[in-house]
C-alpha cells in the first residue's frame, strides 16, 4: 500500500520553527486590537448583581443576572478610555454569556449628547483561541507525520481557498447557479486533492474516475428519490442560514459533504489494488475486482459513521431547545435532524457505490502480467 | 413513502448487495448509532447530566462502530482500546477549549430560527456544545483506529517475529497513508454542510475580523480541528496499544 515517497524530509528544525512562530502568533493575537476597525476592549473588573429566578411557559427553571463590566478600550479613537458596560446572562447561556476578567470583547461605542460614552458588547474576541488550536493541530501533524502531514495540510488549505472563491462566484451570480458552480467545484476539489496525494499517476486518474462516478451516482439517486417522493417529510425551509433558494443549496451541500468520504474510500481501495497487483501481477480482472470489494466493504461501515456522527451531532443545540420548548420527539427530529439524516444517507450511498466503481476501474485498467 | 425511508431502503439494499454479511453488520451499526445519538439528545433534554450521558454513549458508539466494522479480534480490540484512550485525551482538550472560545448555543445568525422560542430552558448549552464536539469527533477516531490496527495486524500476520520497535515505524507509515484522505473527509464533511452559512457571510459582507471571531464559524472550526487532532493522536496511540499487546503476548509465550 505504498503511496508517493517523501521527496524531502521535514526536519526537526522546521518543526521547532513552526512551534516558536506559533507561540509568537498566539501572543500577537492577544495584542492585535489595532488591526480591528471595531473598538476592542479588555475587561478589567466584573461586578455581578443579584440573580433573578426565571420560569418560562414550559416550567423550565433558569435565572437571569446582570453584570457591570469595567472595560479598557485597546484601539481606535477611544483608546485607553475606561467604560462601564452592562451585560445580562442566564444559566443556560444559549445566546448570552457571563464575561470574565481579562477577556477581550468587541464593542459598539456611541457618544451621547452629554459627551458621555455609552458602549454595548457586540461579541467576544475569539481569534486567540482558534489560532492556538490551529497551531496545536499543525504542530502535532508535522511532528508525527512529517512530509505527508505537510501535504495533507496543503491540500486542505488549497481546498479552502477554492471553496472560498466558489462562494464569491455564487454571490456574484446572485445564487442562481449554485448547483452548477459546486458541481464543477467538486471535480476541481477531487482533482486537486488526488493530485496532491498521489501525484500525476495512473493511480490518480483511476481514483479520480471512481470518485466522480460514486458521487455522481449518489446525487442522481437522490434527485430521483426526491422527485418520486415529492420531498415528503422534508422541510427545506427549516435549513439554517439560508439567503437563497434552499433546495439547490441543500443538494450542493450534500455533494460536497459526501465528496471527501467517497474520495477516501476510492483512494484506499485503489491504492491497495495497485499494491496487490504489484505483488501478484497474475491475478485476473475478476480476482482483482473481488479483492477490491473485500477491501471496500471493511472500510464502508466506519466511513459512513464518520459523516453520520458529524451531521447528527451538529443538530444537538437546536434539538435540545426544541425538546425543552415542549415539542415532541418526532417534531424535533423532523425539524432539525431529518435534513442531516438525508445527507448522511446520500453520502452513505455514495460511499457504497464507490466500492464497485473503484474495483471495476482499477481491475480493468491493471493488465494481467503487466509489471507497471 | 417518505424520502428518508426510501433512502434508508436504498442504502440498506446497496450495503447488503456490496458487502454481504459485513454490509448487514455495518448497516446495523448505523442503526444502533442513530438510536444512541437520539437517546443522548433526548436524555439531555430531560435534564440528565450532560457530560456523563455523553461519555457513556460515546464509549458505546466507539464499541459499536469498531466491533461491527471489522471481524478480526486483534484488530477490533486494539482499535477499541486505542480509540477510547484518544477520546479521553480529546475530551481533556475539548473542555478547556470550549470554555475559552465560548461558542455554545446560538449566534446572531440563528435569530430567525429562534423566533417564538424560550431560550431560558435551564440547560447548560456550554455542556451541550462539549457533547456535540465529542460526538462529532468519534467517527473519525474510530475509523483511523481501525485503519491503523488493521494495517499493523496485516504486517504482523505476514511477519510475526517483527521487533516491537519496528512496529512503531510501521504504524506511522500506515498513518501517513490515511492522514491525507481522512483530513479531506473531515474537511468536506464539516464545511460542505455549512455552505449556506458561508454564503451568508459573503452576502452580508462580513469583514475578516467578524468572520474569524464569529461564534458559529469558530464553533465549526473548533470541531473540525478537534477531529483532526483526534485522528493525528490516534495513529501513535493505537500503535502503542498494539505494541503493548504484542509484547504481552510474546512474554506469555516465553514464560
């Protein structure tokens, strides 16, 4: 199962370099307020008022509590001024939060008629935490995986850039061609990723073909099923963050969501088959096909579970809110989990279809007795 | 018939046709995991201790995914111990990170979906968010653990006398083969599902500053990074478990 051999090693020096730079970067985000246009403040003192008990219509017990925060502004025209800001939070913290000393926050500052400043909190500054976690992930990756880790990182980053550009394009076109854009993008994603992982090889071409076939197959199945069942039991209007017609966005999301997993499955099957062929070049097409199926079927279960758990867990906050708001299990499921369920099922179908596709592509391309 | 039941039927038939008995078992693991996930959220809704329920079900989900995903006893046992260890490590990272980033519950972008709902429901949403992050990383951890221990098992069966120190190198090289594609599975799995949100950011002209500090974006990025870290940790940890098992087995043989 050997893939591209590392062409050069990532040395210890590089890793140390990344960790030091990372530490500096984390430190920098603590002091980067000048980069932001919005006023950033640091909390220097917190005074909590009394808790007030709250009971809602569904007999949920909660409380609300006010806190007065003394904040020092770190940037802009109000720099070094101290302000008092009010914040209200609850025990559940669904949309609010209790602030702590030394946290940095974004503010909206207004000058009142009597020249006093009035400020409200718009959000917490989260860049340090996310930069820290990113650097932790990158350092661990380079530390354990060296060159392959670097390539994996590169492919994720390039895909991110591609994703970002496609979204710009979609907005530019007013969201009229979302399916076309992301359909084409899926080809781009697959091509780019496989090129980075496998290089410009026969193996890459085969894997690309199998990935496209698996994804295309699952999308066709979905479209047919959606048409035949008239979307029964699905509520596209419940999709979150929708600014354009929801159904095409949903299908585009489904294509992208399953693409990575289908690629994963195809890569594993085909690289194993190429390795098998190298060791025993005398296998017939049929034998190769069957051994591809054998490899594929042991991967498919865990792989479908990966996406399934991601899609389902993502709905937890909303599910809990529905359940606590007196909705039945069935209603909460339909409104929150059913679309994620469809996405899991579609990617599952894609993953399963990739098995015969990958086995067939690889077995028909690898000639018997050929020692390529 | 509803769309979901037709798709379930198609997936079931496809899995059995392609995978036979193994396909049936994999399908069963999906059904059980669904039941466990649903039970977890219902129990959280009923005010059960969130972390306790989540951790308990997380271990069961790992067991179900691994033991129904592969047959070989050496592979499954190693993968299970390895993934539980990694889960513990990941939880130890998730809890402080969630407290630091404060990304629980809902963001301003959810306002429309929350209309008419009571938000004062007396459930700690920070813990719900921890539960979400733990559960969403489990699949990737289980998958990587199976891949590593199956790869090592294969090497051991071909070369049973392989020195233990050599095994670690082999584990890392199996890891190198899976890491690229696993990362992409996670990347697309997470971000593909949030296409709508990204379009929203772009449409409403969010600045880079707003984008990088946005509650929902950071919560999503946090989940994806935690899963990445989980997968990375799985490689050495599972290899280490395999080493221990092999050492113990060999010691028994001699003694």
